[in-house]
């Protein structure tokens, strides 16, 4: 046994030495490989020119076998004037001076803090047959050719060299992105810039669920456009609808994928998912179409504008919202300052809720007078929550449960419930609720079906001690009880 133990110890030591040797030589091998990419103490300025130094930049794209040339000249006031040239350039187009300036300035200035090689072994870096050759011609007639090759393994850099020089450098891979640009990338941005005060009506259509909404523009010329939907329902539009229309009317597109509308099918625009139409006061129209949204962006085009562009979903905010969100979500939203009285009827029971609220006051202000069937209704709980506020909010915020389009005649039998609003200007509106099923009611306004139904909870929900979540009839019963049982204007559940 002693002999065996004596053999085990040297074996362990030998194994440890072998492991050390493997690690050591692996590290040395790694360091030797890294030696080809030497870090420089100071940043190397490989090429530093300005647009005022050059007459042109020419970029040859090997993959596409295309060439783009940008000439640079001094304008009458000393500014640089850029001109885009190439086989694909449309002479009738206006190209963005700012985009061309960014393009040129990015391709005539190179810095690096890593020298990948000093032996001109171009093939290892994709520079023997580079992806891009950038020819920079100065105003004195001298030319420099910059070659861009492969990306580094981490994609952060690409390899570059000055043709004929022995050094290979690592530069930011954004240089490749710049060099890849085509003439389409230099189009001037499109700004739809529709003045809604000059628009009579708008149309929004969505093919995913067949939704189509038509709305008139209210108060044109006032500076703030509002919308009243007239098809398929007659109802106010919500703020979400207004935001969506505003976002499209002020749409700016700066990224383009084609200058040929014949390419629409490539981008899902032969059958657009979303479409908008703006009819102006003079009868002219602006029409905009968008594809399905994928990965937060979609494609679009404007009728009679021969470009297909890319926009992000937040630029056309709200296009996928439900119909009950795009329309005003409440069947009879109103402000207390505008109302003289609200009469509610449920079978043989009824109440009259009368208000005298000035424009500058709230329903609970000392100056306001609020009564229920002639009795003072300004009763609150110990925390200050007002029961008359609860009733008014429960009536004004009866939410639409859903849209059901139908040509319905008013039933011959009496409505199960009704609400009659009399405004301060004596305008009267009557809302009637007819049973649809156990949980919902059809809603008629002034004898006409609104194409809406509401859930019974909007009328009969009992929130218990929660003085917010009450249906309007239960809120009436609670206020009635508070008026009867209060002490010095206070009633606690």
C-alpha cells in the first residue's frame, strides 16, 4: 500500500504540470494571435478632409455593381452645394442637401485606435477585393481611394485601408452603412402637413376587422379641430381618434424603399391594411395608405406621389385601437355647467336631478345648487366624497358596451329605462334603454337607434363602500338614502 501511495503523489504533480502547460501555451497562442491587431496609444487620424477640400466622392458598391457620385461645389454665398450623380438618379427629383452633406462628411474622415495589420495582407480582411471603393478627389485634382472590407467578429468595426498603403485599420462599422446607401436614401423628406382647419371630413378604414369610420371636422378655423363621426354611427369621436388623425395629417417620412408605386405588392401595399382620406373644403382629397405593422414599422404611400416610404408605428398612433375606443366611449357625456336637469325613469319609479352650476364652479361648490326631487343633494361622506357627484358621474359616464349596426325601429312597448337631459339653452335629449338580453340594453337617442348597446352594470352595479363604481340607478338610490339619513350633510355607508 505504501508503494501505491508513493506513486499517486508524483502522478498528481505530473497532471498539474500538464494542465499548467496547456493553459500557458493556450494563453500564449491567444496573445500571438492578438499581436496582429496592435492597439495604438493615440488615436490615428487616417484621413481628415472637409467638403470644402474636395470636388467629388465616388462610391463603388461591389455587391450591386453600382456607383454613386456626389460632387461638391461652392455656392454663391460660400456654402457647399452637393449634386448627386449616377445611373439611378432621377433628374426630376430633389435630393436633400443635408443628407448628402452627412454622407460626404462621413466618407472623407477616418480615425482608428486599432491597427489590424502593417503588412498589406489585404485578403485576410476582405480588402483584396473590397466591398466598397471610395474615390475622393480633391479640388487640386488629387485622388485617394479608400477600401472598406469585412466586419470585425464583433460587428463593431470594419477593416479599411488606403489603396496602395500597407496599413489595415479598424474603423467604425457605420462607415459600411454609409457606403451602402443608394440614391433613394437621399430623397427630401415628405411632409404631409394637412391643415385640418381646411378639411371637411376624414375617412379611416382598417381591413383586419372591416372597420370604417367617417367623421366631419367640427369647428374648422378655430385652431383646434374636433371630429363628429357620422358613419357607421352618429356619435362624437374620442381623443384617441383625434390623435390618430392628427398624427397622419402631420406625417413626415424620411426613409424610402422605392420611387416606383408599381412596387407596392413587394411591401404589402397592393392591399393596404390602413387607409386615410382627407376631403378638403374645396373638394380635393389627400389619400394615404399603410401596410401591416411588423416589428414596430410599416410601409406607406401617398396617392399620386411616386414613392414608397417606411414609417414607425408611433408615427400613426392608434390605428389598431378598438372601435369603442376611437369613438367617444360614453353614450351621453356632458358637463354639469351645461345641464339644467336630468330626469331618470325606471318602470314606475323616477327622479329629477336639477343643477345650477356656473361655468367657473364645480357641482360641489358653495355657489352651486343641486337638488334631487326638490331636496338638497349636496351630501357627502366623512372623507368629502359627494353623493351628487357620484350620481352625475355615473350618468355622464355610461360606457358603450359595443357597436351593433342594425336598422332598428323603435319598439312599440315602453323603454325599460330612460334619461331625459334638459340643457341650459333648453335643448332636450332623451335616451331610452330597451332590453337586448339579460346583461345588455339597446340605446335609442330621441327615438333613433344609436347602433350601441350598454351593459346592465352601467345602470345597476352596486359598488358597496366604493363611492365610484356605481351604476347610475344605484347611484340615485344611494343619493336618495344619503339625503334621507344624513346628519349635518354627512352620510357614511
